[in-house]
C-alpha cells in the first residue's frame, strides 16, 4: 500500500556520534513508507496537520500540532501518511547510543 503514496522528503541536517536530526516534509497524499525506528526519537512539529499512522495493528488518526513535541522509544514500526490538504513538516531527532 505504501507504493500508492508519493514519498516524503527527508533532509538530514545533523548526523554525528550522538544524534541524527532530519527534517521531514510530507506533501499532501505522501507517506514516509513502512519503517522501524532503530533509535529512540523526539519529533518537533513545524507545520502541523492530520496524519494517518499505519501500524502493525491497523490505521489510526493523529494530529500534529506545531510546536508540541513528543518522544517515542526505539522499535516503533509504522508508515506515516499525510491525510491533510497541505504539507506537514517536522524535525525528527534520533538519539544514538
């Protein structure tokens, strides 16, 4: 199903021995593709909106609110799909080691 979506656009801003910082831009109707997080991470929404999160147990809606950060543990598996009518942009900070 991920093949039905345009790809999200990741831009790595920092990648050193401690963190990887990536800007994710998800255009309307685009998706990150199915992936598993190998590191714990923090998300900082820049341009919020409605997302659909496709996970191992099905789909669920999620709302990203600009400026309201959240964290997740390593091992999260999902496909993040822009379910809104505008680009969604967030910064993802992955913690190494």
